[in-house]
């Protein structure tokens, strides 16, 4: 069924780093969920293990199949996820509230986690077309439409973080696809100028988050609480950390969302600067191998897909860490492979599987 | 060597840019993490510590205050507070209902107090302070029905004899903003109780003790995680006063129903044997929880019961000044023991007429008789011969315009119209008439009853001015002496012994001669020396008399100097002298 011969060319570096991060994540999900009751702690770790196994299996499957098969069905996948995103909006509207997830047979999934990959595939497919001149406005407008439709739907959920994380992905793919610099500059200018306009479209809580980011002391007990407590957690870790299960900010539950969005704080508090360096080094290894895969990709679609996936991982890592240490506003964005949650873990595994598929076939013509 | 097509190289170029950009961003994160964790790590570590630590203060029982023989004047009784830990309550509305009924304040009041007094979670909120035993039992009996409600026991100050020696013992109260500013460095915090007046204030650092602390660790919502350590409070040290409760009571009794002050001190060492000021008050009124109504009433009482007249009231000395002017005249050689003046009952100075209090006149009078009769004409003459500056100089020798340095807060100094004082107060003209008035202790002269007692002691002991004190020693809760006050001689006034003897002889006659103005102070078994005085204060239409008696005993071997001042009384001889007699009688344990 599968041609196993390209498998000798997969990147073992990515496999090792990703596996290491997943294993580490189990320890800090365990630490971060302390105090929620022993049953809950065990359940969280067990579930994450199950999701990890499922993720690795999916990744292995994707690595085995030729990514060019994805190229041929890229638009189909893309359209399917657009429909799912619309369903999320309709359902959450019926629920009268915000919602990023769908309930399917007892599981809740976040379609936006997967829609990001669909967007990358579709955009890569579009940008690698040979029939349109690269410097024609039509080429650029098409690319922007493909990018903008899912981004707007995600923004409407509302999930500002995920939408924003996609911006560098789109730009990077356009740059590498050798879109006209003039067009890029033009888009960049328009986006920058429309930022103040965008402010009024933000929900009040999103505006508060940004105001509090600029000055956490504005409301230290409520809106600024998370920003301050996460900063204290990170800072108090010092060089070597307070020790696993010893961080007072984590264990006494001063930190919010310890096992999900703020898991980096737990690592920072309990293992200190040393632990942070190691974790960031693991991510950097995956990222630079990803860029190398993009460089060596056999065709334009592979190159753009690999790049898109790599930049997506990068922006998640940077935005998540940036928000926990007070460099960026707080947006609910998981740390890839570390944060508790099946959708995020599985979607990152899918990304890495596709990346490996491209890597494995870089010498196949 | 593989040759790449040109196109390939130009294709790698944007990837390299993106790679450099990503490296830059990751490096920024790393550097910032270093800045937070390594550079500022210690500060964040402290912030994390203060996040999780709560210190619950446990007040220390204040030291006890005893009289000189060991009778307790101020101690601590257990005070019961009704406290609520909201986290343990369960059904809040039901608790408010039940507790409101027991405390007779209704559920709304309970809710309101819990809301306004809330500090941190887990820490108990005091809903009602110092409740009576009935309430304590009512709460304890309903323990099952009142989860989260308990009785806290805290030491509360008790002044056993109420108004007796109130001004001396003093009172405590909630620390004020200004006091906190000064005392914060010694570990005081808001809500602490401190001495506000009297010995409670001046010996605060001995009496306060050290409050204990329960350090607990709380979680992110403020709930108790675990107890970390506990420091038991250290009780304050005990203070023994120099006063004798029995003598103090005699002094208070002598003043009962009147306005005035009494000071009794030991001329041999400056110990205050008794000090009373009337009207008095119960210092217990100021111990929290205070009744605002009662405090306001005390504050606005026009008789100023809170004022310690013995050290804060200044009065003209009147005829009790005569021993000083006598000594000034004798020392300066203006008169001798043989100098006499004729008293026809009046004295002409230029065109002004000055009366003696005895209109028929005292005939020819020498110094001891001048004192005995309290003959004004004799002292008019003495005053003019001695002169303003030498009189003022002798008054200053006795420290009349200085603070005595007594170990009580709020002492006031008297007034002597020295050259400097006149300059500072803009008094430029001085006529011989002013000197005449000064000679009988009127005019600008003012002193406190305490200073008056110190002067009498110095006359009795040969010119020794001691620094008076009301505390004898401070001992630790276990009884080890920490601080013993030794007699402190401020000054030895140089005077000829025979001059002092002349004055003392005059003072002896005041009480013991059948012509003396102080006969009503005479005791059978003890020879008393003294001087009466009656002063007029206020303007023509609002004239008020004060009655003085100053004295010491026994004449030959002085052990007590005593001053009685009664505001609004006509005559020292008729009112102050008999009051003094009762006090002397109590001191010497003889029949009145």
C-alpha cells in the first residue's frame, strides 16, 4: 500500500525533539493540574498520553503518504473546513456565546486548529500554480482571498490569537512564493493603517486585554491578574527553578490556566532559566529543520507547505511564550506539543507528519 | 562540485531572511527570559513569597501597672470577640439570621459589618467586640448551628480603680496615623493599641510587649493551604509606680467634688508619692471598643477632666511664692533676719495704695512673722528692696520656668518674667508697682502644682532639686528587674543654711503658731511646715480665686512635700490647709 523507501530520509531530529517535548509536557501537565484533585490530574495525563499516541499515529500515516496527494485534494479539504468553521459560528450563536469548539460524540474539537493547516495547504497549492504570472494583481487577490476567508471566520469566533498567528504565515508564504515586493509592501501598509480601525471591531474584553497588556497595574486583581501572576511565576524561577512540583505560584494556584495556555510559566517557575533554554532549543531545532526541509523541498507546493507549517509553529511558540512573559497581550493560544488539549496536540502532529512527508521525498523526482 | 542553477540560489534568498528573522525573535525571547529570571529573579522571588504568605497578628498582653507596694492598678482581662470566617460558614443568610438574633443587631448589620471589615480570605472577621458572658455562652451553645462562627479571646486592658490615679496611669487607644508614622519602624501596625496618656504612654516601650504572629500559606484564592510557623506573643513588662495607693486615695478624697490638684513627693529623692487631678475620669472608657458618645462627652466637658492639672495646669503662686522672694532677699543681702517693716494694713507706692489682706495691720514684722502672717506689706517692702531681677533670678534657680522632666507626657512649664521672657512676650514697660505685685506671687508668675511641690521639697532638703518620677522600676514578666529609676539630682541651689533656716522657721509658724494662716493643717503628732496662698485670676468682672497649701513634714526630718490646689476656693488657709492635713495624717498614719 505504501512505498516505504523514502522513509529512510525522514528527519529523525524532528521526531526526537517532538517526542521529547511531548514527554516533558506530561510532567508539567501533571504539575500544573495539582490541586484539582488526584482523579483529575491522572485523567489529564492519561488523556494527553492517548492524544499523543493518536497524534503520532496520524503523523506516521501522513509521513508515509506522498504529500502531493494532499496537493490534489487541498481545495477540497479547505472547503470542508470553511463549512466546519461556519457551523461553529452558527452553533455558538445558538448557544448565545463565544465558542471555538464542536461537540461530536462526547468529544469536543476545535475546527480552527485544523483549519489553519487547510489554509496552508490551499494557499501553497494556489501559490505554486504556474498558469498565473507572479506579479499580476489577480494572483495576489486570489491568494489574499484564500487566506482571508478562514481568518475572518476564526476572528468571528472570536479567536484573535489564532487569527493573528496566521498573519506571519501568509506573509512568509507570499515572500517565498516570490510575490511582487510592491504588492507585499502595499498590503503591509494597508494592514498597518487599518489597525486603529480594527480596534473598534474588537470585543470589549479583547480591548481590555490589550490595555492591561500595556499596563498590568491598571486592574491588578482582575484583568491584570493573569499578566502579573504569570510574570511573577516566570521571574521567581530564577536560574535553576524552584523544582518540579515546588513552584508556589503554580502549586498554590496563583497562575491561571496552568496546564493549558500558561504551561510555559510552570516550566519557567519550576525549572528556571535553564529549563526554558532547553525547551526553546527543542522548538528552535524543529523550526530550523523545518526551514531546511522547505529549502530542500522537491517542488514549489512542498516548499511552501513546509514553510507555512514551520512559520505557524514558530508564531504559536513565540506568541504563547511572549504572552506569558508579558511581551505580548494575553490571547488564548496553546503552546505547541506542551499545552494540554487534544485538538492542539493532534493538529501539531499533523503538521509535523506533513513536514516529514515533504522531507522524506526531497530526493524523489 | 554541484553547480546550482542561478534560479535556485535566488530562490533560497527569502528563506534565509525568514530564518534570520525567526532566529532574532527566539533570541529576543531568550534574552528577555534571562532579564526576568536571572537579572530580576530575586525580586520576583520575593513577590511570589508575599503572594502566598499571610501573617495573622496576635496581640501581646500589656504589662501590668502596680503601685509602690505591689497593688495592681492596671491589668488585662480576657475580652471575647465574636468572629466569623466566611469561608467556613456555608449558608450565609442563615448565619446572618442566627447571629443577628444572638447579638441583637439583626442580620443586616451582621452582613454590613462582615463586608466592611473584610481583609483577606480565611482571616476571621470580628463582628462584635468585647461581648458579655451571656453572648459567649449563647454562641458556644449553638456551635453546631453556627459553622464558621467562633469566639476569639484577646487580652483587654482593665483599670481596676477607675478614676483613681487615672491621669498618672493613663490610658490606651488605637494607634493614630501620626503615631504609626513614628512607631512603624518598631514593628507597630494599623489597629495596634498604644499608650495615649500617662505612664501608659511614657512607658509604652516597656509595657507593649511583642505581638505574636501566625504565618500561614494561602493559595491563589486566599484559602488556607497550611500553617508555616507560629510566634507566641511576648507579654509586656510590669511597671511599679512610686505612688502609694492609700495615699493616692486620700488625695483623691481630699479633692472629691472639687476642681484642683494634689502632688505629694519625697523631698529626699523626687519620687512622686501621690498625684491627683480633679475632676477625674475612667481610663477604661478609651479601651476599644469605645463608646463614641462617652468619649465625646469627656472631650467636651468644660471642666476638662482629661487634663492632668498637677502637671498641665499653670497657676499664679500667690503667697506660696513668699518663701522664694524671702530667700532671694536674704541671699542678695537686701534684708537680714533682723530686718523689720511696719505694717499699718496698707502700703503707699507713689500715689497708689496697696492693701495688706489684714486691714488692721500686722504692726512691726520680721521675716519669720512675715511668712507666718503672710503679711503683704512686709513683702511689698522686701520686693522693692530686692528688685525684680533678683526675685526672678531666684525663681529661675528653683526651675519655675522649666520643665521638671517628670516621666509623664504633656508637662507644662511655668512663667517667670525674666528679661528674656519679657522680650519674647513684648512686655516693655515695668513699673515698681509690677515689682510689688510680683512680691506677693501675682502678676505674670505662673507654675504647676508639681513645680510648687518641687520648690517646697528644695526648701525642705537644703536646696536640692530632683527630677521627679512616677515609676520606681520596670520588671520582666518573670520578675527580673530591667530598669530601676535612681534619684536624679538636677541641681543643688547654693543658699546659706541660716537663710533657709529662717524661711523654714517662718513656715513652721504658719502651721503651728496660733497666729499662723495654716493652722488648719496642724497635726498633734507630726510637726508640719507650710504656706497658704490665695490667688485671684481672671479679669475684674470674672474674678476667680484659687486656694493653695504647700508644705512639708516632719519639720525636722522632711519625708513628704505636699501641694494642694483648689480652683475656685476663697482661701488657702480655710480650704486647702485642712485638705492637706488629711493627706498628711494618712501619710503618717496618725489621727486627723
